[in-house]
C-alpha cells in the first residue's frame, strides 16, 4: 500500500460520514485528544477481503462496524500502519477492542502484535487464549508499551482453527501517550 493511498484512507476515515461517531474507550474518557488516538476499520489495511476478512455492520462495535476474520485462517488479514502524525510520543500503550465467537473454551482465540516492517522483526506478539474470552462481547486487550518507529504496524490473526473459533472481530485499535515523568 502506497503512502498516498494510506493518507487517502486516513483522510476518508477522519471525514464526516453516516457512521455513528464512536465514543472514547472507557480508559480514555478523561484524557485529552493529545493523549490518545482511535483507529477504526476504515483505517485498517485489509488483506484477502471477502475471504480472510470482511467489514460488517455490528451493533456491538463502537462505531457500528467491525473487521471480521473467520477462525479457520492464520493470515494477518487486519493490519494498521500508523502515520508519523498518528504517533505523538516516542512510546505508546497499544490497545484493541476485539470480539471472539468461540466454539471451545481452551486453545488460542487470536494473535496480535506489532511488527517492525523496516527491520523485518516482531516487536511484541501476544496470543489471547479462549480461556480469556468469556463471552461473545467486545473486550479490551493490551500489548503494553511500545517504543514506536516509522514502518511499524499492528496486526491481527485468527488461530487457523475453525473448530474452536468461528470468527474474530476487530472493532478498534487505540493508542495512549506514555509520558516520562519529569524529575524535579
């Protein structure tokens, strides 16, 4: 995906639309706009659309729409590469709101992480287990704090086990500023 096309997607996502505006995540309600950023499905890069991922209306999603991947694929079908203007501090805390339609109670539910595309290496990876997924509702998951560099992207992948997971829906990704304490 070219930088120009990505900027166009970001501009479209920021433009007014018929979609409801998503309320801030609970942990961001008292933060200023310079302390967090929200990214919705219109800003995601979707790979294998129609096969590995689909954008669907979902009344439970924060803006009424989510990117949904079938559980029988291992593909990083939902990705988000942040623009330099999206990252406002050198270190950010990374969160996502994800819903899993589970068929089992054990095993992996989905994996996600941050990949440094420029260096060709994983920065952080987390596998969420089905034991952590109590119901078919959206829950917030954290990757912790990440020292962000240009060329990094956030990715999501189902477990490649359609017998255990029917689908994985990504509602939103949001980042919070991690500010270093100033010493007196």
